[in-house]
């Protein structure tokens, strides 16, 4: 490790709660120049640690399906199979089948129409309830929001052109 200079800032969250999106410790560490050497064993251990972090990130979404007694090791195989079955069933199978149900498609279509009309009104300059738009933005994904916005912009542009053409005919 060579000599270096750095600036660091540490923010501690004293009330972390159960929300995993808010970090408990936030460290901002700026290093202008750093150089260090690792042995092969140290490098492999760091890579193993990074892989474990990746596995933990994947496992977070399945933790809610684990049995309350937290089965450990090879004991209680039935609980492990139930955990695996529930995780796959709820996260993959039911989610996919729900996405293609007519009820979900109809509801999604209503959300898209509502967002498109509200965004179009906002573009024209009419008063629109921000809470309604934010609620719909929470329900829709980024792709659908951008699609609805582009359609609303095209609608506004088309209506302006039609009004201009109607005025030109009147003259």
C-alpha cells in the first residue's frame, strides 16, 4: 500500500427500521490515488465475498417465504422444500399468471388511459392533481410511463394541429 490522501464522510442512521432501501451506514470515501498489491489468496477471498453479496441480494426477495424456525443445514428437509416451493410459486408462477389474466390486463389498460389523459391535461396547462399522477406512476413501470407520455404528447400535438387547421378554414 502506497501513501495516499483521502476525504471521508460517514452518516449513521440511528433508526434503521426494517426498510432495506435506507442504508444504516453511508460512507462517502474519496481517494485521489491509491495503489496496493494483493496475494492470490487475498484476491480469491475478495471475489468470494463479492459473490456472497450477490447471492444475498438475490436471496432478499425470497426471505419472506422462509419458515419462522429458520431451518438450518440438512435438518428438516420438508421445511426447505416448502420454502423453495413457495418462493417459486409466489415470485414466478403466480406473478406470471397474474400478468396475463384479463382482470390484470383490464386494470393496466385503465391505468394507462388515466395516466395518458392526466398527462395530456398537464401538458395543455390544465390543473391536474399531482397525487393522482404520482399514484399512477407508482403503479406503472418506466416503459409504460414513457409510452403513455409520448402518446399524450402526440395527442396534444394532433389537437393543436387540428385547431390550427380549423382556424385556417374559418378564414
